[in-house]
C-alpha cells in the first residue's frame, strides 16, 4: 500500500503533462496553418506584373519630349509610317492650295489658307526624318511627328517639325495649323511687336527654371522658349509667373510639363504692357493642351 499512492500520483502527473503537450502541439499546428494560408493570400494580392519592353524600337519614346505615349492595345500596321511619309512628301511637292486640300487637316478658314504659304510652292526639303509617334487608342488617333529641313539657300537650313495624323482607318492628313504658326511665321509676326489682342498658337516649347532677362520682376518669373524644333534657336521668349497656372503645372509631376524638354503644345499668350509700360513682354497665360490637337 505504501507504494500505491506515489505510483498513482506519478501516473496522473504524466497524463497531465502528455495532455498539455498534445494541446500545445495542436495549437501550434493550427497557428502555422493559418499563417500559411494568410501568406498565400497576401502573395496573390501583391503579385507584380512584368514590365514588357516596347514592341517597336524604331520610334523614339515620347518621354524624351515630355509626353507620355498611350499604350497600344493592338499592333499598328507596319506600313503606317511609310504611307504617312508618302503623304507628307506629296504635300511638300505640290504647288497650290487646291492640290493640297485633300491631304490636309485644319481648323483655319479658307480665306486664311488662301493667303498662306500653302497656296504656292514650298522650298526644297533637304531631309525628312521620323521623330515621334504618339498613339491614342481611346480616340483612335495616330500622330506622327517628322523633322523636316527646308533649304534656305547658300547652304542654310530651316529646321521644322511637321505632323501627320491618322484618324481611325482614314487616310493620313498633314496637320497644317502648327505648320502655319511655325514655318508660316504666324507666331513670329505676333511676337515681333506688342498688340492688344491675345493669341493661341500651336508651337514647341521648352520651359526654363529661371529668368535672366530684362523684364519686370524677373525673380518671380520663369522663361518659356518657343521653338520650331528641339535644339534650335528660339523664335521668341514668353514669360510666366512662378505662381501662375503654367508655374503650377511645372510643380505638378502629373501635368506632363517638364523642365527643359521640348514639347509640342497649344499655347495661349498676350502682350503684357501694364506691369511696366516701358518693358512690354510676351506673357504665357495658359497651355491649353500638350499636343497639337486643341
């Protein structure tokens, strides 16, 4: 009898220890299963899709000009650029506005076109090269920008940017409004001397972060160089306040406007003769669109 009680107590203790151990093992297994399921579900939510390279390396990325290229849902025909180039070459070789009318896209009145450089032969072009292709699948529009070097005589070259647009399955058309503003001299004539009227022009701009010119309050302004093409001498300079609409665009990374990047745009400007009548300057009021499709 004297050994019965210790033996019984020892058996009970071993049973309790075994029960606790079994419970802890089951709990650990349950926790491990829950954590594994959660990790598996979280992994699916954090799945990273691979970034694929562009399909066509023959065209320069639009980000080089500060413009984001819209993704293409379906591949474009290989010969789309070839056909657009053929239309541009025909347009440049024609002699009259009547010939060109079937090849152009414009919002100008017929009288304006009749009195423009389109109603006559254009100078010889020394070179035509593809610059940028921009595709907008939402509007079914393909814009092809070309660099065209016009002969100025005496081995001089006048570098210009021209746009050919394809809408849906239609024929390529030469967009002549920016061509008239730049090569046709519409903007240069406006920038030559002050006038009371404001104007809207399709040009190429490059925004500078400072202003060193002799204009009123230069420390409060930025400079906008208006160009015919990237890396060319500006046609004129316009200025805008750091706290202006355009100034705010420069500070907004999502606006598409970048410092020192040549970009096509539709620009609204006026001559400011009130801030200092002795120093009138060309003031950039707004960028309506960062393309040539206002």
